[in-house]
């Protein structure tokens, strides 16, 4: 089985910050907007180097999204930055009308997604954002898995014409994607090849899925691990090729079961290849305060939960 | 253009409005009629724009955003009469497969429309964004918007108002259709705007007032607003209008906000509105 070396540990939001700075250097049309969370989003470096292309919106997210949509008229590529909760739920109608329906080239960049926001609690821990964003026509939804991939994705979306939702997080997590790896929107990464079960994950759950595959291998179970960094458009071929081989699947995400990656995968399978699926995700409940690690354990999003789900799905084959 | 010519265009625009809404048996005639004079003067006299070659980016053109998208009939008519798309297309308003959606959208690529609107309160933010991009592009043209007065109850308007003043977005002229009516009744009764001029002043805007049916006033105030651009402050014009202006039984009542006239009512309206440029 392919072994993954931990290249270091960093937060994915820092990957966004570095990617934004780098794409800002490469593409003069890139502009950035932030709603009073410049430090949290790691946008300070862009602000320092390109003060004329940085727009501080204050704590007024609806106006920020509306302005970003307007800024595309004349050719700018606006990146908006705030927490995932305020990037989606708070401004759903603004995104729906001014960005998605109007097909504006806005990049909605959302940090502190999910339970791993931690101690601030459920008011800030959005677990519905992937669902909301993937329901919108014209919207591309990307959830990269580590620092390097978040940086690569941040740069890649500038070349994609159309609205994008880019979701990343707060905690320091392992880096395992090579810094020079090619990131292609809509093309899943097959990280580990296997024959008994397919694990499809996104975001912070990808590393945990690798850990789970390693533990399963020790028990004689061969798991294929797919990093589904693009939830929409979904790489249906990668899913069908893999599940066609393994005949069962576990999906894993730091998101509500309703509307997330698991739902998207189930839709593909039910249409083309109905086979057993188990889900790792948050089951119709809000989060709470705690450390990120404690919350991932309490809400069933940890490595042992993936192992358990694999064993359950194998019995249903 | 002479005032008489503009008035003739506006008369035809009003005919278009009532015919479109009646033809679709749905739509919003009241506010549309009230803004016919303003939009006619804006598009045929004030703005530099290019109806023959519409471009989404609108570089080196003045831009217009309709924030209160439900008065799409008046905008569509003015756009068609200005040459953005065939006048005959007005007959497709609100019909299946039409580019003229009930509320303006870019979805079907209708020339002249740069942003969807209808869910209220978003157009000022959109316009500020476009104005910021003009500044970045060293494009010294102006961005115009139109808003309903009831629409000002939306919080996003005031987020945008705060931003534009704090950041000196001075290539922006917003106009409020101050007709005092909204769906449920008088704005004063539904949710009073209070001292509207004072509110905008307190937010740091230059505030002008204008009679939306007086052509001399439209000329004078819009030209004055133009001269005030580039001075570090956004500009808002509070434009007094009558909902339903031009059709006696609609004037001054919120009841025609979103109701289509029937065949008899349409005839009664058309008698009052001279056909100046030929019906579609």
C-alpha cells in the first residue's frame, strides 16, 4: 500500500493566504475583499503587497458579496474572505441572485468550516455550507484536503471562469500533498488503490481516511482512498470506476449528512450502480464548544469511525 | 434631445408598459409608470452608453443597475426603444422561453442587463462594486442605480451606503423612487423611512431632491449630480414620483403595484397615452 509521508503541519487557511498572494502576483485582475477577518483568513500578506486591490468591507457580508459581483463587471476576479458560516448561510440570497444566477466570476473563500472551528461553538460551526452551495446552479464547490492543496486550488480557481465556493479550515493538520502536485478542478485524486472498499473523503477527513486505510491494511482489508476535493462538478467516473471494482463505499466529510459529499456520491450510485454505502458525517445535529480534536471524536468524525463504517459496509456487500 | 422628444418617448414607454403587463397578465405597472420619465431622460440624454454593441464589461460607458427589479417593464421598454434589442421582443415579456424574464436577469443574455435583480436591496452593492472596478481600470465614467423607497427597508442598502461613503465611492449616482407606496400600503404605514434625506446625509452622502415628472428638474438635477461626481462623496437623488403616473385610475395608489390591467382597463389606459413611436 502506498505510504504517505507527512511533509509538515499547517492550517489550510494558510494555504489560502499563500495562494492568494501568489495568484495576486501572477494575475493583476485578482482583487480581494474581506469582512473584518483579514488575520483569520491569512489575507494580510495580500493586503500588504496589494493595498489598492484589497477591499475591507467591515462586518457587512451581504454588501461584500454584492460588491464582489459588481466588481466582475469590468474584468476583475474578486476573492471574498470570511468564515464559512458568514460566507454562505448569512448571504445565501446574495450569492444566489448576484453571483450564481448572474453567473459572476466571484470566488467565495470560506475558512473555519465545520466542527474544527472549535471553541466558538455551534453559532460559527457551519455544517450545511457544502449542501447550500452545491444546490446552486453554475456554482463550483471545492474542499481541498491540506495546506498544499488549498494553495493550489486557490490559484487554480482564478483560471476557472464562473462562481466558485472554496472551503477550508482553521486547525493545523498534516500536509501530505506534494507542493508541486497538479490540481485539476473536477478531477478526483486516487490517493491509495485498493480492492475491498472505496473511501471517498474531502477536506480534513482525507488524512483520517488515509490513517483508516493504513489500519485496515494491517487487518487485511484493502481500502481505496479517493480525495474528492471537487464536490461539484463531481468526478462521477472516478466514483464508478472505483466502486465498480470494490462494490461498496464509505463517504467521509466534516459536514452534515444531509446535502453533503455523501449525498452527492449516493446520487451517482443510485442512478448508475446501486451498491452499499455508509456515511461518516454529522447526523442532523448542531455542534458545540470544545477543542477540534474533542469535537471530531464526539461527533463521530475520527479515524476509528471510518474504520467502523468500512467494517459495517463490508458486511453489506 | 429636446424635452418634447423625450416626453414623446416616455409616452410610448408608458404604452409599452401597460401593454406588456396586460399581455402577460402579470407584472408591476405602478412603479414602472412612475419611473418612465426618469429612465427615458437617463438613457436618451444623460448616459454615455452603446446600445448597438452591448458589452457586459461596459468599459468607458456609464452603467445602470436596476435594484428594484420588479419595475422591469419600464426598463425593458427603454432598453428596446434605445436600441438594445428588437422592439417586437417586448411582446414576449414574462412568457415561457423569453429573454425578458419577470425580473431582470443575465441568464438568457438580454442586452443591457448586467445583473439579476428582484430580491431587493442588492443593487447598490453591485453598483459600488462596478464603480470600484471603474476606478481600478482608470475608467472615469459614472455608475447609476435606481431603488424603490420600500426597498430601503432592506438592511443591505445601509451596509452599502456606509461602505460607499467611508470609501469615497464618488463615481456613483443612486436614485430613490420616492413614491411613498409599497405592496401593503403607504411606506409611512408599513415601515416609515423617517427623515430619509437626513439618513443619507448622516451616512455621508451628497443628497439631492428631484421631481421625477418635471423634465426641467430631471435635466437640472441629473446634470448637477454629474458635476458633483469625483468630489469624494457618493450622490443620492431622492426622486418624488407618483406610482402609476400617466394612467388616471392608477395614480397614487399602491393597488397597482403588482396587478395587471384587464382588457377594458388597458383600453382606458391607452386612450390616455399617446402612441408616438408606434406600438410593438
